[in-house]
């Protein structure tokens, strides 16, 4: 089975712009979670989607949003980019049950100038 | 709120030796899972091992084993016969079961492990 894929792998944007990141889960997985990884804050949970519905959300401002499609692929959008949004954004997929392990993609490195 | 603490920012070990990475966590929950993930320099996060809190037996996966002390809220990872490919950041993670916690892994800050030849 193919693993979790994320596109693009690298992205450079300027302050004020918006960006959309994409995540394709492992085949058969219906849950996708998103995390932000920075040197200062470490790994922080953004949100989780299951069957096109957001089930859980972390403590991030409303500029961070996401959605999930019927094929379980997910997108994350950040509007009005700030310098502090520079980070590695990781997505992880799982079957969706409470006890299911998450499997991570390679991440998208976002640099905001 | 749950927290995960990894008190060793960096560690090193000689190839073929054994090393133990520490992790403590704070929670009032009784039902949860604990994980160790490995993130090599290539950045792909890989699951190393998983422990269900209701299981008293410590999980093992080949050269990797854990020492799970539920009362002490401690979850250490032992790597035996260390190999150069074990060089990576290791993250301890907690997941609460139920109660709106879906998909939410809480991570420690990580331990950077270097395996030296």
C-alpha cells in the first residue's frame, strides 16, 4: 500500500498571502489529522477530519481551516499568512476508530517571507 | 489537559549498545494510548511502538521495547543493539481515548538520538 502523500513538499509565500496544502491518506483510511511542527512549539495538533466532517480541533486561529473530500483526501488552508506560520505541516491518516494508530506523511515545508 | 515531557533533549550511544529514552506524562484519564515515533533527518515520522494503557505487559517490537509504569506515569523506550539507522528525533506521544479526542496526538518536545560508529 502506498503511504500518506503530501503536496507540495516545499512552499515559499509572502506575508498576507494564503496557501493550500494537500494530503492523500493511505488507501482505506478515513481519518486525516493535521499538525504544525516548529522548533519553538514542537508538534501541535491543528484539526482532524473523518468522513468529510471535522471531529476535533486544536487551539489555532480561524485563519487555519481544512476540509476533507469524499475520497478522504484532505486540504488545509491558511489565510493571511504571518511570519510565524513558517513551519513543517504534517498530516497523518488512520482508519478512524479511537484506537487506531496514525501514520504520517513526509510533510510540507512552508516558509513565509 | 494532558502534557508529555521528554527530559533528555539530546543523547548519544555507541553502535551495538543499548540506550533508554525517558518520557513522563500527566493525565487524569484512565483510557489512553502511548506511542513512540521516530523522525529521521529526512523528516518522515515513523511509528516505533505503541502501548495501550489497559495492558500491563510492556510492548516490544524487535530491538525496541518500552517500560510502562502507569502509576508513575512513565513510558521509557529502550533500544537494544543500536544501529546507525536509529539516528533520529524520537517523540513520545499520548492519545486520550474517547471524549472528543479523535486524531489528537499530544507530543513531547523530542529527544535527538545520535548513534556513533
